[in-house]
C-alpha cells in the first residue's frame, strides 16, 4: 500500500493528496504532528533527512519532494493522466511546474508563513512586500499565457493545476487580486472536487 507522510495544513503535501484523489489511487495517509516536531524526530529523519513533508513510501521505496512524487505517481499509474501524451505538452507542463515553484511557491511561503503562524512583530515586512511584487509579476505573465484557455497545458486539468492549486488558495490571504483569466482559472482549480476535499481548515 502506498503511504503518504503528510500534514493537513501542508501546501506541498496537498499537491500529492490532490493527485492521489484525481488519479483514484488507494493510499494511506500518515499524519505527521509538526506542532510536536515529529518531522524532526530521528525516525522521520531516517525517511526524509530534510525533515519536510510530504514523503512517499511504497514497499520500502522512499521519495520526497512533491514534484518528484507527482512524477512517480504518473509514471507508475498512467491511468487518469495528469500529463499530456506528446513531448511538447509534457515539456510545457514541466516548465510551468518549475516556474510555479520558483516564481510562486517560494514567494508564497515568504508571505504566508508569517501571516499564518507568526505574530506581527516578527514579520519581515520588506521581504514580504518583495515577495508580493514578484507574485504579481508572475501572475501577469500567466495571464498572457492563459489567454482564453481553460487549463494551462492541453485541453484538460493536469499536473500544472495540481501544483498551483494549494498555492493559489492563499491569494486572498496574501491580498493579491489576480488578473481576470488567472482569476477564472483559480476558480476552476479551487472548485475541483479534489481541491474541496483537501482544503485546509481555517
Ligand atoms: N520542495 C518541497 C517543499 C516541502 C516543504 O517545504 N514542506 C513544508 C510543509 S508545507 C515542511 O515540511 N516544512 C518543515 C520544515 O521545513 O522544517 C516539496 O515540494 O515537497
């Protein structure tokens, strides 16, 4: 049985939980008690020496980094595909997934970690303003790439949306109003059943 070490509030774990639901893959969730620092425990560090979630385990095979896990799921369970069949479609999806991590995920963490978990006195307001500006610039680029399309690559929901969904969940909290095509895309992603089922509480 495939086992996912995860936390209900973890953005990156949510990517994998969404893919598991989309691809209808039977699995077991092992909830890591991050408040109790279980992710820093010797047992967990043996699985994932970086002490982060998600971590996937299957028959003694261990894998971390959400995008690597998503690729493994796609390669081992090609049904309910999240990637297009053609090389160009796949390459474009890989490009968008990478850009999601470097132009949005990093900046989102800078902005929302303090907003969710730290008192205001400990916020680094300068870094947060810089992160917000970078996200706004990225969303303006996505606006042009989306144009009138429903989904970013090909004509169906896929890996790009799986990676973006947990991050765009925080646009309101980050006080970022996306441009119209992105706003409609965000709405489509967040109303997906897999997104609704994995939405973090609060
Ligand atoms: N690049 C990693 C990021 C994973 C990550 O940062 N996970 C957070 C939770 S969303 C975590 O475990 N943080 C604990 C820590 O860094 O100590 C991925 O894509 O899986």
